[in-house]
C-alpha cells in the first residue's frame, strides 16, 4: 500500500490451479501475481506445508479478514467491483458486517454499468476519480485476471485484490464455497496432484 503502481493479489484455490492447467495465459497471469493468497489446505499440503496453524489460517480465511480490519483501522478507502448488482450488494453487506466503519468509496457492478450504457472506459474513469487505496474485485476467473492485467498501467489504486465471483472476506464458514462444489473441486485437485507425483 505504500509503493507506487498497482499491485495485484489473488486468491489461490484448488479450483484456480485446476483452471490454470487448462490455459497457458491464465497460468502466466497467476504466476505474475504480486501476492497469491492460499485459501485451500489442499494447495498447502500439495506444496508440503503441513503446519496445522497455516492450514487452519488458509481454510478459515484469516489473511483476508485481517486485511480488511487493517484497512478499517488505517482508514484506507476501498472500492467494490462485482459482476452483478446482487453480487455487489451482497459483498458490500459482507464487508460492512465485519468492518462497520470501513470507508467504502465506491461500489460498482458490470451489470449495472452495462445497463446504463457505460463501458470499461467509463468504469476506469470512475475508479480513477475515486482513487481508492484498494479495489476488491468479485469477478469470475479468468475474466478478472484478463481485465486487471489489461488496465494495470491505467488504474489509479495501490492494490487490486481478485477475490473471485463467490468469495468472502469473512472468517470461518461464511467464507466457504457451496459444500458440493467444494467436495468436487477437492477431489479433482487431489487426483491431479496424485497423477503429478506418479
């Protein structure tokens, strides 16, 4: 937050790595992140990290929860960017539940901008006019990564955090994916890791 230029952080899950396996461009974008925040214990275990505290922190979303509390305490401004109006409202409520006095300088959805006849240039202008410290992007991958790498040199913010379409900044169960989706993703990832080791 103190350095010049936009830094890009992203959430790394088993699903992220499975998706990166399908696309060389997406894999390179993930590798270029300034900070990858691991959200799945399976990813840490595959990397040989088995310290219980690290596994628990990843699974319970401690990094993101601590970050938003830091942003609130330091009076940093944030912007929320989501795909739909409903997603934007839900993420705004999610953030304000855990940090009631956080400074949300703006909140946008691509769906609402499109309905107003506004394009990406208009969004970029709005984001730059606000000049927030942090942009929380709740957009689907790999669209999210393609978008931020396309505007990286033009955006006036310090930190972009790509949270993914259905992520949360809350600790614990509210931050987790749908149960069935999570089970299937874990099984696929474990299978690919086993194949890689073989």
